[in-house]
């Protein structure tokens, strides 16, 4: 099993120096791209989604009336999460907006650090001072990836969901209550329920049972605390994908969003979406199962998380936080190489991923953000929001996360096939 391999982090001083340099450049880029002091668009000046969570928790704390009846903030942002999520968010209502911003941001950074540390463990690296140092540096590097930068800026929850799924599913098969994280994550936000198919595909039956029982428990908690709102949500509201966003937005980084872009459709064809999404889901699950059976657990979990984003009807860029785990997977060949040339070649894929998901900023000096009265310019973040004239490059940029997903499946299949050939030849 790959996660049983005992690996030592490279001892060369220049390797740690490169990690430190990358972290320093990442922090510097945060100053250069959008200064921290920039009104609204500074990294710590928004956290609007965390404020929606706070308001949702406050509504639940006062009986739940109106939780799903309309926008909770700026006349445009509804509460799109489950009743159980609203219950979990009640403690957020005890904080002021300013306190929540700092608590949430610090928690995101700590969760990212924990994800990298768990990822290193699943890759077989012994957790020593060098691994801790590399994990801290990668946490800072991750802030210049669009999914992470927007997660911090919006105050999103996806890093926390990724953490509990990674920690739980990275435990050995048969571990006590393993699988419960899927029930918790899906009980908060429905997309992680896709991991249930992963448990079935890998024949982790006890874990699948634990996930289903936990999910049922979250639904029951919602009905106990706010029964009317729970009935409203589960009797139809949860099926309305448009509450997350219109599918034809360029920010919809899913297969459905790419179809909407390519067909110029305000409401893309459901048949076309299913025609593409079902094979993509099966391919993702097939690659993840193959990786799991070969002991590459981190790769398996990463592929499943990316597949869930790709096949979802709507996925914002910040839903793709699984990119940070992919970055760690892609760094592994460089870390385990025994010569300078091997390490240099091993950096090509990670650098390409950073370039594709970097916080490319496009400034629109006269574009007023929707629902905001006191800001009259816009910083668009992400390569998919950059104006591109070339039609081929525009297609690649507009669906960048879908193409990264496709490349991940192809690259993973090639890697696993090569590993199988090496095992048979040994």
C-alpha cells in the first residue's frame, strides 16, 4: 500500500529553500495582485458567505422562520445549505461580523495546513520538522490558487468539508465509524454525497452504512430543531440548482457550465449534461477505485472530490479546493526523485497547475458589483474571468477546471497503468 511506504522528506537545503521562496512569492503576490487594503476586494474585506452562514444560524436560533423564503443578504444571497447546516451555524450568530471574519479566516488556514499534513502522511512521508515546514509553505502557496483565495475572500466552507472527508477516508479500512464524514459533509452540503458512490465502488460496505446512518441523523436533527423549514427544504427546495447560481454563468466551472458556454444557452440541455456528466462520473469513480486498490488513497480521494465538482449542475471556482491536494500529488515525483534533473522535471506538472489556477486578476474600473452600492469597480479573479479573444484559448480558459479534471483522469490512468506494468515486471 502506498500509504504504508516510509518516505523521508528531501534533506537538501535547497529543497527547503525553494519551499520557503515559493511561500514568500505567494505572500508577495497577494500584495501585488490585490492589496490587502483594497475596499471590498482585499483578502479579508468580504467574507460575505460566512455572513450568510451567520444570518442563517441566527434565524435558526430564533425558530427558523424565513430561512428558505428569500435572500438573506444584499437582496441576492439565499441560504442554500441544509437545515442541519443552519443548526451547526447557530454558534456563528453569537459572534460579531468582524470577529467572525477573523475566526473563519484563521480556521481556513489551519484547515489547509491540516490537509497538507494528512496528505503527506497518506503519501508515506514521515511527519518530521521538514514536512511541517513544507506544509506551512504550501499553505501559503495555496492562497494564490483561485479556489483557495476566493474561499478565504468569500468566507466559504469547502476547505472544512474537504478536511473532514480527507481525515476520515484516509483512515484504514474498518476504522471505527469510518465513513461518518460523508454523512456530516452531505448533511451540510449535498455535493459530498457523491463520495457514497466511491465507498460502494471500493466495496467499503461498513463505511457506506456509517455514511448513510450519519446522513439520516443530520436530516433528523434538522426536523427536530426546525421541522417546517426542514420539510420545505427536503420536499423540493434542495432540487432547485438555480438557487446556487444560473448555469450559464462563466463562474460555473462544471461540465454543465462548460456546455452552457459552448452552446450559448441560458438553460443548457439536461440531456447534453447527462450525456457528458454520467460517463465523467463513471470514469472518475473508475480511476479512484483503481487508485484505492493500488494503495494510492490520496489520489483516490482527490479524484472523487474533483469528479463531484465536475458533474455537479453548478460548481463555483471555490468549490474546487481539491486542487490543493492535486498539487501535493503532483509534487510527489519531484520530492522522491534522487537526482536534480528528476526533481526539475517533476516540477513541470505542479507549476502548470499553479499557472492554470493562479489568481489572475482582471480590473474593471467602472463595473459595479451586484448588490453593492458603495463600490464602483470590480476585480475579477481567475483565468476563466479574463477577457480572451482567441476562440480556442477562450474555450480552454472558460472551462479550465473541467479541463484540469480531464487531464487528471488521463494522467492518473497513465500513472496507474505504468505502476501495474512495473509491478508485473518485478
